[in-house]
C-alpha cells in the first residue's frame, strides 16, 4: 500500500524524493515524511499528516540538504493517521531511520521483548518496532547495519519493503523486501529506490527488481550488492523499463481517472496488438500457445482475484464456460487462501491483479503452486511479483494506472481473458468457427465503439447531476452484465462515498425490491442480448414502485427508452463483449457524481491503489 522512495548520489536528494512521493501518492496519502543526512552528518526527519503537499509546506523552512535520503507516503495500518505515526521512524538513539511498506504480524511479541531491554516507543506502529529491533541487533551483536538487518528480519513474521539510513554511515542506503514490491534504479554515480518504477523513470531506464527476502546495499561508486537475509550472495539482473514520463502526467485532464477512462480505446488497442492479427480472423496468445496441453487437459479453472479484478474474473467465467466448456470457479483471494481449498494437479489457477503485487492474490497462487496447479496470471505491471511467480501469463499493457479507482485495467483484463477463452475454445473445437470469427472481428471494432460511448460524456454528466442527492444506489444486470453491475456499484462507492449494491436483475424481487422508492436510483444494464426481455420485466417492476431508472441500452432501443427515466446508449456488439461497452457509462457516472460532490476522485479516502497487505 504505502509508497517508499530513496536516493543516494551526488544531487540534492530532497527534490527527487518529493517528486517521487507525488508519483507514489496513489499508494497512500494519510501522511508523508522524509529523512535526510546532511553534510554535517545530521539525520533530519520531517513528517506531516495528510498529503505530500502538507509535508512540502512543513519542510519549506527546514534544512533539506543532503545527498542521501528516504521518503514515505502512508496508507495507515498500525496506528491512526497522524504525524507521530507517520514514517520515517527513528531508532531509540535516533541514529537510524526507517520507512516501511507492509505489516509486521509478530510486532507485539517483538515490542514486548524490546521494552524489557529498556526500549521506549513513541508511535503505535509496527514499523518503529522493526527499527528498534535492527538497532538492538546491531548494538548487541556488534555487527554492521546490513548484517543487523539480515538478522533482525529472520525474526520477523509478515510483509515488508524497507529502507534504512544510518547517520554514522552516510554513504550507504540499505533496503530489503518480502511480499511488498521494491525496485532499484541505476543511474550514473547514483541509485534510486522505490515501490515501483514511476519515481525512477525520469532519471534512468535501468532497474533491478528486488526479490523476496533479499537485502540490497547501495553505495555510490560501488556495484549494487544483494544478498538474502541468510547472507547468500545474489547476482543482480538489470532490466530496462518500458515506461515513459508522459504516461505519468494528466495530459490536460482534470483528473487521472478521467484521463484513464478516455484512454481505453488506445489501451485496448495496445492490449490486442500482436495478439489479434491484422486480418482480425485469429487470436494468438503466447502464454496459451506455449502451454496448450495444460489448458486442453484442464479439468477445472480457478480464477482468484480481489475487487475490480474479481469482477473481471466473473466475466471470464461466463466466457470460458461458454466457449471452452471448462468448469470455472471464481474466488476472492482473501477467502481462497484460508479455506483449505481442494486443488488438483490438473487444475489451472488464473490470478488477476493490475499491480501484480496484491498480497492476498499472491498468497493464493503460492498455495495453489504448492499443490501442483498450473498458474496463469493476468497483470499490468511487467516484472511484478505475481507474474514472476506464475508459470505463464498475459500482460495487459495499458500503461500505469494512477487513479485509485481502476478503469482501463478492468477493460484490459476482460479483453485478455476473453481472448484466452476464445483461444481455448478454438483449439478444443468447442466454439463454432463462424462464431469465433465473428467475435474476433468484433473485438477489433471495440476500441472505436468505446470512443463512440465516450462521445456521450456530456449527456452522461448531465444525467449524473440529477442523482447527486442520492444516499443509495442499486445496480442490476444479467449474464455477462451482472459483473458489470457489481463493478458500477463499486466505482460509485469508491469515489463518491454513496452506498451502492449490485445484483443479478432477477434477484431484485428476492429482497432488494423492498428498497425501491422515488429516493432510490436504479441503474439497469440492459443491452439487447440474451436476457433482454427478462430485464425489461425487471424494469417494469421497478417503475411500478416509483423507482427512478437509468438504463444502459443498445443504440436504437425503443422499448426500455419508453420506460426508463434516463437512457445511455452503447453500440451493438456480441453479447460476450458487451461489458467492454456497458461499463464505460458506469465509470463516467461515478466520476461525474464524485466531482459534483467535491470528492477527491483520484485519491478517495481510506483507499490505496496497490493492496500489498492483508
């Protein structure tokens, strides 16, 4: 969740760290802080509750000199968001400073032991326990900082990405990770450290992705030194970033979320490039081709994911079962990993995660891998933990998604999973060839059709204004569009703080219909496909109880348009591809309602982008 950034080199570290925190702020924005060692050997820590701008204001008149430093933007886990609990944290002697992303699960036991040794604690965080443990180890075992970190981490249960400074050794930056991401950028006589590559891309395209239980030592003029916490030497593998600085800017849009909604015609084109051929009559996914026999012999597919990615997995269930005739189960990763699931060696587990670092999903596939299942991942971030742990997979290639509420990642995940379903079905012979060709050709038209939906943005904004009064929403859909209803409700909750629930439309009369009134807006996803007439009946039931209906319909619809209070049209397409169009108005409705209500669209309260803790 939290964002960490570090620098060691010949430049003033503070501007680099602050810019890095702004780039990482989507990972957490409860508080922020920075630690710097100046030329006099002083270790200065400045912290502030709130966003990075609050830290900048607080540090404006402070000594921010120094060519080595670490910084942190927090999503609170242990301890409420305030200045005391903000990172970095000093050790007892104030000789060490640490920043941390993750959770130390056995912090209470460690803290009790340290208190018996006379250590005192100023904050409520597990992170302060860790820095005290490292100092205690260093002093009592008479070892250097790197060795103290290795020994201390052998006692730790939990997840961490940490960076540590020692004012007695201002030429060294130590970092380590387990279960939380960490990447090192290699410049000329300088090194960068961050939770992901976004703070680094401005300075270098050469990076090293740190692996679990590795400790890295960075010194100017020396090679990157990486060992395990057991002190086994590792050889760094340098990779090149596929990321541009322009992808990290708003590009004239008022919010990253709106930019990312409008990027979807391009990002889906990028996701399909090289996979859907130029004639639009075939799909080739290397992750499937290289593992064809595993897919053809699979008795079951288990999809595991969280949040928006779980909704994409539900859509994939419909597509895989229809086209490939393989039973599919869709699991919340957080439940799957703890319920002693039955997993067989001929099962395929598909993990979906935008960041590739989602802690629960990572743990779920580790469990599945131990039981012999084949792991296939759908991720956006190249080099992330989940694709590295997987046997195969498919990158979505949508570029960085900065807005906390996922938009373009969702449609790319659905696209990738639909392509996978079609590949399996074609190879198994369980999909009619004419239907296969029809869907593949239609996939190639989806970016243009999304552009047409986006052309209705003003109309959607006008509709949204009508419903800013609402305290609750219901979203309804059937078949492929039931998960779209769930996703639409989630988007509204995330960024406007309006309570919303998604249901299968036919389930409305089994309880939710009791909520229908003039004060309860109902969004119905009703494209003209398989269950259209049934959904029309559901709308009639809502209107009979004076409910107000916003309907997402196929262009030219006459029937629903006469019944609903408002309609938003999407172009006609194949039923399995309708989610790629029907979700766009729902993203825009959530966005416009949140903006009108004055909510922070890109950084909604209590949320963070990459959920790297349980």
